[in-house]
């Protein structure tokens, strides 16, 4: 894309009312816009990064045989009364509204109930299990205080996968496969090194749930990390019997601040019993389906990447989630350099390489580099009169700071 | 995808409370689920078709230089008061709800106001214009009566593009380019022959708006079609002076029932003046931006395709929007035929061809064909003991009913 055509402009100043690093960088870089406290829109650059994160998650869910669907935000009261989760005293983040005929309806905070109900029409036999169903769908949560930029918002896309199994044993296998898929996802988005499988409190059907926690000072959660074993324990379950159960030693654990970027949870038969989701086993005996749920918020993940990898005035996105593969920057007023830039731009885009090309005439070198530092594309190709007289283009890998002058042809080879 | 793994099941009976043909077929085929009146979820097959429609629209918007973003559903009261569209007496389809602190907020029915407000931070000069911005975003409309299945719902994804220009003249060019893009979209989704550019009532800034109307008996709108000129006039503007203005003759017009599948509208400076979106022209004079809006509801389009092309028990999707490119069906219990089927399935999917493979062991030929007729994939490859002994596979093009026995290799060649 030509930057002269991109409608979003960068800003020099941080927004006054958004103190988190992620919102500050993303707003200044023109990735997001704050609509109100806890509600953000995604501008073209931000939507590109968000969609790359979504696509990575989708590929890993599809690889497990996950079937994608898209449920509604509007929710009927009766469905949620069946599981006793309609009452505001039970679930305190409902947004509720009314149809014209005064019927009260809610905006989905999650989808266990409607999906379980839906599947009563489709799952009947053990042959229909296991089934993994997921979506990328907008949740609404009436948080008392929205905070931390993209980390805690009132409206956000969530990847929620639900698993439906015969019994605890079949569920155990599915659960393990999801655990592995989550590890892959966090590696692919560039947080693998600092994200830990973390044991947290479970429920009626399992002693623990599992969180994926990314270590960063902006984190709200307190975890205790065993670096050697690459696992962690949430402060809420840091007890002697838990450590002994997990084979961990107190002296090996280091306390860290972390952001929860994913969680996987054994639901058991709570919702299948409430909503009547049963299957007939080999002997024809009807049994409740054994369920699990597995969440990741792609925008929260985007915010976490900034918190972990960004500085106050600069961002370097991991390659897989950068809005473009390369930032091609033309400097100065030399006509030949501009022509060379546009030629490289055309060659690369023709080859399917995603390029943001800073072709702006009015901007100074300082402005262009300042903007590029904020936008955060890791690879940069600079074309100027000087670079051409030195033999081609300046190729910069911002991750290690390496700069080399190579021919335009070599640059294209490296990037395609 | 293997049909034995697909969680959605077809149904023999129409849902009792959904009388429209589109909802009946889509629910029975397992494409959608009715959550409540006017609210539907999209199951895997339905989501595939919906996403294909969305992708076609996206490609045509991108081809015009449209920049995709994603705005929020939650809306602040103040933004809409600025244009006098917050009051329920002015806009009667608002869903409204409240934050914990009792602040009233709304669910977006459309996005002129928040987008115009957002762009006040990014558009400053004539150099920033024209700009085309669009999204695929969920709208909520509190319709008194939801009806017609996917044709009029309370929650739906809408492609809404907004254009921002210097003046009426620049707007006119953009508007014409959108008109042409819309014609392409309706051609690509398979409705080109029966969709007409239709003149409807305009507003303060133009004598007409333009609708795209698809002729079908289920339509709620009355239009008058000039088949020769391939344009139509909405009944609301059927007046002598309009016909004379458009160069149409009453005797050439045929009255038809039609569904509005898209509309394009000149907004002028109504919203830019209300929200303060101004630009500096070449002389530095500040002027309000001249706007247009351009909508298509992908799910409404999906429902319209069924209304126009489906019969009561059967659907044949246009190739570009079918959930899969081919329905590969294995018949009988012959082990060799099943192996051949799975081999063809693997060959095709390895080549990137989207295949729905009916590998179900329990289902009869009648059940398989009944399901396939409902699901509606236009190309069908049937593999059975009989087809193999006749020389290969039965290749069926459901659109012209042509059936031929060809080798598996030939079938793969035709499909890849």
C-alpha cells in the first residue's frame, strides 16, 4: 500500500486519557481509535495485524479438526436461565437491552449456553463425538472499569472453541491437543519465549484449569515460574499440596507479573446437563456430553505483544503479525530515487509481498523514520539518492539493527 | 471436508415458525440456526458461503482503493446527538443499553457519525481526499417485526463503505465507480441477470439514490423494469417527470417484485457539517467534506440467492458462492469404491480444491442425494461400484443436469 493513500495519520502525542503503553503506541501509530472507555475501532494497519493473529489461531484450530461457525451476539433470556447465568448477581458483566415488545435480551459475554443448545439438534450419538466447534465472535462485557488499553475492553473479538466429548477420558486427549496448539499459537505470534503454561484453579470436573501467561511488567496477574520446566503456577493456587502434585519446588519458582493471553478449561457436564445435550453410547444409553472451553482474545494478544516488545516510542512487530512484511521508504526529493522506490514497490507487490511504501512527498526523513518506528514493521528498505550512489538500497533488519547496502534486485530476492 | 465429521445435520422438516424459503432451506441444510426471531447463527456450511460473498465484495472494494477498518458496535450518545440521530423518535431501530455507571449507550445501526468523527483526526487537507473507507461489521437493528429469514434481521453483518470527497464533482466520479463495482459484485455472486440498478428517492444533495434490486417473487419492493436499458425505477419515484428525466417510457416498464440487495447514497455535507469534518482546499479555505454511503448485507444477499434460485427442496448455488467447489459422494458398501472416493478426495484437497466428501457409512443413496440437493453444491462427483465398473466416476453438473461417466483422473483435471 502507498502510504500517501493511507488515511490514518500518526500522532506525536499520547492520548491524555489512555495511560497503557499498548493503547498509547497503537493510537499514535494509527492502528486503533478509542471510541469510548474500553471500546476501540481498528484502523487499516491495526486490522491487518489483528487479522494476521486471527488467521494464525484459525489455522491451528483447523489443524485439530475444529469447525468454524459464527453465533449471534443477541441472546435470549431463557437459554441462560437454564444454566442459572442470566441473573446480574451471577454474571455481573451483562449488557442487557429490550426488543420493541419489551422482551429482555442480552449481549453475549460468552457462548457455552447457546452453542450447547444448538448442538442438541446435531449431536445424538457417540459417533458424533468428539466435536470441536469454534468462532471469532464479538463479545460484550459490561466491565465496571475498562483498563489497560486492549487488555480489558467492553467489546472484543474472542476466539472461543468448545469441545464436546463422550467422557473425561476422550476429553483429556482433546484437552492435551488444544494445549499443544496454544503453545504453537503463542510461538507463531512471537511470544513463545515469554509465555508459560500456567496452572490455575479448576472446577468441579478437574483440579486445575490452564492459563497461558505472558511475562511482562504490565501484567495484572502474579505467577510463579519454573524456568527449567517452562511452566508456572498462578498465585491463586500456590500451595504446598499443589506444588507437590505438580512436582515443583518452591525454591525453583520466580515470581513474575504476567498477562493472561489464553485459557483452557474443563467444563464437564455442567452445561450439557443444564441444556439437555445428551448422546447415546454404544449400548444406546443416553449420557451427558463432556465439554471443555478454550479462549483467546486476538486483540488482547495484540496489546500484549506491544506491552512485551514495545518501548515508549517504538515498536518492532514479530514478523508473522506485522501489518506489512516490509516498509519501503523513499527519502529526499531525487526524482530517480522516487522512481526506483516505486519500481521496487511494484516488483514486490506483483510477487505478492505485502509492502507499505512511504512515497509521501511532503514528509522529512525524520518524520518518515519516526512514523516507521511507531508503525513497527521489522524489515525496512530505504531508497535515496545516497543509497543509490552507494550501490542500491539500505536494507535494515530492525530486530538486530543490521544495516547493509545491497542492490534493489538482492533486496527483492531477500523479501519474496 | 469429510461429511462424516461435519457436525451439522440436515433436517427433513421445515422449521414451523420460519415461513420464508431462504430460512427454510438454510435451516434444513444446516447452514444457519435460528437463535430467536430475526437472529441467526451461521454454521460451518453457511459461514463458508457467507465468507465467499464477503470476499467477493472485499475484492471489489479494494480494487477501488477502499481501506478496510472495523468499528465498534457500542456507541456513545454524544456522537449521535451531534447529528440529531440519537432520539428513538428519529431513528426507531436503536437497541440501547447502559454502562455500570448508568451512562446510556447504543448499538450501532450504521456508522456515518462515528466514522465521520474519527476522520476529523485524519483528514485535514484536499490532499487527503478522496478517501474510501469500508468495513464488514455487525449492525443491530431493533426491527418491530423481523421477517423473511435472512432478509430482515435484528443482527447482521453489513459491508458499509463511506466515501469522502472534496466536492460534488469529485463525489460524482467516486459514486459512478461504486455503481460499477456493485454491478460486478452481483454478477460474481450469480445474480447479475436478475439484478437491476434502480432509481429511488434521493435526499437534499441529489435527486436520486440508487438501489440494486433483485427480481424475485419473495421481494417486498415494487419496481418497474426497463429490460432493454437494464435499469428500473422504484415505485416510490414512478412519476412522469422522473421518467422523462431518466429518458424512460411508461410503456416499456414492467412491474416486478424485488429484493433490495444494495444501495448507494449521496450524503453530501450533512454529517461532515454536524461532526466538524472539514478540509483545507488549495487556497487554504476550510470546507466540509462531501460524503456518500454504500451498503450491502452479505447475509441478505445469501438469502436473496436462495429466494431467486432455490426451489422448495433443492438449492443450486452459483459456483462462486457454493460452500465447496464439489460434492464428492460415495455410494454403497463396496470397499474399493470407498477407497477410490477417499483417494480422489485426497488428490483434490492436496491441489487446493474445496471438497465436501460424503463418506458416511450409515446413510442410504436416497439420504445422501437428498442432503446433497439441499446443500446445493453445483458440481457433483459420484463414486460407486457401478460407476467404477462403467469406467470411473459419475460427473454431474446440476445446473444443466448433464451427467457423464469419466475417469477419476479426468474428474480431477476438470476440477483443479
